[in-house]
C-alpha cells in the first residue's frame, strides 16, 4: 500500500488501541492519551515559561506512543531488576523504532528514539508530563486505584528529572493520598516524594 495512505490509516488506528486494557474501568485509547498529553505539554510549556524547544516537545508528545497500535504492546513502565525483563524491553523498544522508521515515517522514529533516550531537557519535560497525565487519568475515575503499590510512585523519578513540575506534582500526590484513603488503600510513608 502507498506509504502515505498506510500512515493515514495508522493514525486512525490510534483511537482503537487500548491503554490499560486489562483494567476495565481505567482503559482509554492511545489517541485520547496523546491528545491529553499534547494539551498538558502546551499548558505547562507556556505556564512555566520554559526555555525549551517547543517543536521538539510537541513532536515527543505526539509520537511517544505511536508504535503501540501495531505491536500491540504497551511496555510496563515499572522498572525491574530482572535483567531478562529489561533486555526484553530494550528489544521491544528497538523493534518499535525499526518498525516506525521503515514502515511509516522516518521523523516519527527520530522523535520516538529521542524521547525514549530521555537525554534532552525536552524529553525529560514531556516524560514528566506523560506521567502527570497518567496520574490525572487514574484519579479522575471514581474507582479504587488500579495497581496501587505501583501507581503510588509511578511518576516520582520522572518528576525528579524535571523538578519544575514538582509543585504541581505535590498537589497531585495529595489527591492520590486522599483517593487511597477513600478506598481504604494503604498510603505508605515512602509514597511521599
């Protein structure tokens, strides 16, 4: 199929790809997540008057999960000490990059890879916003928090990598603590950032 038509059809597939698919109440499409992330990145970029490359930030936000609809995987964000799991994650990420660059559109792979490398200030900013979006998504659903042990510190490392977002994240942590209490989930001292 023509590369352009193939790309356009895949853009449409973003709305069909479920995130958190195994959590019935929490799922959303990849396109919903990307749209919210773009809005959050734009908001904080302007609100905090950041001295970052705006175009790179927008491209990272747009393309960071683009490969999910083809590879049918959303790699678990939880860090693991298991070297086999980390090796598999690395192989999956490389497969996404290779797939994106050969099948669709070289710049997608370029931005995706730059985002995944998490070296630039722009990548750290968008990654922190991505974690904030996930927190807000889960908190906005009137239901006990999914995977509470994991979720309590899900964004911590990324926020520490971009401390300009720490004030808002502290407010989110307060909301998280309240949600845990509401659903009788344990809020441990180490969950505080």
